[in-house]
């Protein structure tokens, strides 16, 4: 099984920009959302769905599909827009985001939305579930990969480190853990709330293969993931350095935009910047 698009990195960049535009429009109409996180992860999500993930567009539950978990569930707005951009979700549904009874709630819910692998949002759960899925693949002899995206503030949850320890113990080299390392969380910079450094050394100490890349550069991210060593018995951790609010100058790196949405003239200003 292959990725149904297999786009080159330049084409993935274009998809990421369109995802950002969709996200801003969606959050603006909804009057709420997690704009900073949605924009931060857009390049990672575009790289996943338009190049890296192996899946079938007409069968979201194919047994040989790669599994993808967005553990930082508050970033689901960016995921919905990615699914719509890939034709995996009716784009008209974006106008219902966060409405009562909508199929697009504020965190991923697999019972409501196709191509959602796992319900997430309580931070610290996604990697542990990913370990279980990767172990299931090993036990059943299936060749699918399991990708998990966590936030960096999320790593303050101890369950992630229990999961990492288990991943190494069971030699889950089919697990790829991507950290959206934008340096910000709900209320402030991660280094002010709970410093994570040296993150790479901590991950390595837990028995993981560790790489670092620019998470806002699809070419660099794709190259890093496609060149990961295979069959070495080590789970993979990729620290993807990103900018929260990437693509819009007045949103980038601003803690207040964790929950904020564009207002008034901010939306056309942001759209103008995202034309490039």
C-alpha cells in the first residue's frame, strides 16, 4: 500500500498553505478554536496525508493502513482541514465545526469522523495507545507503521515516558513519535512552565532512535522520516522544531493565540500573508 497522493515537497508546501487558509476561515466562522496549534502543525499534517502515510481513500479501516494519532487533540482543527483538503472529509462540514451535534467536535472522535484513528484530547494518551497499536502490528505480523504527533507541553505528562519505555522494551521499530516542538503550551513558553531540555538526550536514554528536523519545512521533515532506519529494533522519535502560529506574522510565537481566533481585519491580513 502507498500514499494515494505521493506529492513532492513543493506540492506539500502548497497543500500546507491551503490547510492554513481553511483553518483560519473555519475558526473565524466558529468563533473559537486553537489557531496557534493548528498553524504550527500544518506542514507536518500535509506531509503525512499527501506523502508519508500509506492508506486508501475509499477505505478508512483497511487493515494494512498506517495508523496516525494526533495526540495533541486540541489541534484537531488543522486535522479536519487536512482531511478536507485530501478529499477524505466533506468540506461543507468545516462550516459546522464546534457546533452542537456537529461531526467535527473540538477533539478527535473516531465515532463521528472518518479517518480519525483514536479519540484524543486528554493529553498524554496518544503515545501510549500508539505503542499498543505498534505492538499489535508486531504480534499479528502486519507491516503498518504507527505515527503519533504529540505537543511538547504534552510531554510534561508522565504517561508519555512510560509509553516510551514500553516501546523500547518491545522493540517497536514500527513506531514513529513526532513532537511538534513549538516551545509553547496553553499558558506560556514550555521552558518557563517545565523545561524539557535536553529533550533529545532524554528520549535517547529511554532507548529510542532520535532525530531532529525543521517541522515547518516539508522537504526536511519528509527526508528525515523517509530515511529513518528500519528493522533496528528501536522506536523512532523525531523532534520537529516548529513555530506556533506559523505563517502569520502577528500570530507566530504569541502565547495568547493558543485559544484566540482572528477578529475583524485580522482575517484578511492573515490571508494576505498566506498567499505566498
